[in-house]
């Protein structure tokens, strides 16, 4: 099953949640959304399928009669986004898919709208960086890909990758009050356990970026004991760190909005603003690290992030710059 957000559904929810007693007449809904009575009825039906409890009273109108039963309802996510991105919000939520990233890339090739979001309750072939698999069981986490067509040169791609990390960290801080950090380039950590991984894949056309699909996998309401044994030492989750479950939809809405914010900053002001914020939350900087690229390993101290988003490492008197690699922070060096 695929659930989709729509402009009319967002308008109806805004009107319902905005009315003091959460009751609103069909006439006002028609006026507010600019669609027919029949279209309102259909949209309300579709909102019920998403998990909203909406009742109608003959001749009076519609009202919200209970709690939303599904925190990944696409129109809930659209409603909770702010105005940093496109006005129209295209959000697809699936029960199951091989990989949201594969679906997002297909949509991008067919020129879907800027900011389209693909979320799945589970992934049967979730993909991580360096051809690894991404554990993606149903029910508790967030597997999301966001499609964007940034107006930038390909050399800025790394910075989009950093922007995604920033968006996730600031959203987790804001929504869940959890002080996580970033391991370069964009592993989100809490007490050195990985809470979120990000995979950005792009299509480049000569000297410009055509599209970028930013794929994010967040462990949210999964307990450590529920991870496969091989991940239990290193993986973390929001519930394991805060002791509280989080609303995945509100978190998704915040992340997408923040990502749009940072991409816009990059387009308008270039790398400086993003680098300033990134340096503040990147726990790799100043750390003794080991970095692996291909089959070579280097040890040293991470000293800076370049204007292209690469990491600068001081190793035995020389400074090396890496644009990709797997990092281990020092207490974990074997
Ligand atoms: C990593 O290895 O750290 C990156 C993991 C990225 C996982 C996400 S989940 C949503 C999207 N779909 C995928 O198949 N992968 C990304």
C-alpha cells in the first residue's frame, strides 16, 4: 500500500487543528481549500486511511475525534514541515520496499517534484555506504529518501552530504532533546553508538548536479536488544538514549525542512554558514582517528574540514585531505 500527502488534505487538517473546538463546516472547508464538496469528502476518506480520526456531524461539519493512529501518516509529515522548502509537499509512505533510495532515484530520473520524500515502514534490501546492507525491520524506525535538484556545481556535493547530517542532528536535538554529534562525514552518534546513517547518491550532468537522493536511516524506537547480535555493540537508537519513544513523523518533517534550509543556504551563501555549524557538532574534529580508504589505513588527528567538505588529517608531520573514508574515533582504535 502507498499513502500520499496532498495539498487538499493539508488544507483540511490545518483548518481542523486550527479551529478552537476542532470542528469545521464543509462550507468553510470548501472556502479554505478551493475544492468541491465531493473532493473534500474524498480527501477526508483518504485522511482516515492515513490514520486520522475524523467524524462528521450532518449539517454541522467535520471534527477530529481522536488521536492519529499512525505517526508516519504522510499528511501529518507535510503538516509538520515548515516553509523552508517547496510549498507543495510530495510525500510517499509505503508498507514495504526494497530500498527507498532505489525508488527515489527512479522518481528523480522521471523528474518528480523538488523535495519529493519516499518513506517506507520496512526495507527488504536497505543499502548502506560502501555496499553494506542497512538493517531495516518494520515498525520502529525511519527509512527515508529525499530528492532534490540543487543548483550547484558537482564540487559542492560533499557539502550536501554534510548538510544532511546537520539536518538530522539539529532535528534530533530539537524534537527529542538528545545531544548527538556527527562523525565525519555524517554518521549520527550518541555516546559513540550510531543512531543514523546517511547515503547521498547523485546524478551529475557535465558541470552541474542533476539530482541528489539523500537517504537516511534512523534508529528511533528500536531497543538495543532488538538489533541483530552483530550490531548490538555499535548501534544506538533514540529510545535507547532518551528512554522515550519519538514521533517519527514529526522527526521526519523537521529533518526534511532543515535539509531544505541548508541546501538553500549553500545555494545562496556558499559553504561558509554550513561549515561553521558543521564544525561545532562534528565530534571527529580534534580526535585521534583512523581513516580507511580503499585498502589503505592512516592514523592521525582530524584537524579541519575544507571548503569542499573534505576532512584534513595531520599524520606524522604531514596534512592529508580525504574526500571519503571510514573513520574510527580513537578510544575505539584496536
Ligand atoms: C550508512 O551506511 O551509514 C548509510 C545508511 C543509509 C540507509 C538509508 S535507509 C533509507 C535509504 N534507503 C536505503 O536503502 N538506504 C538509505
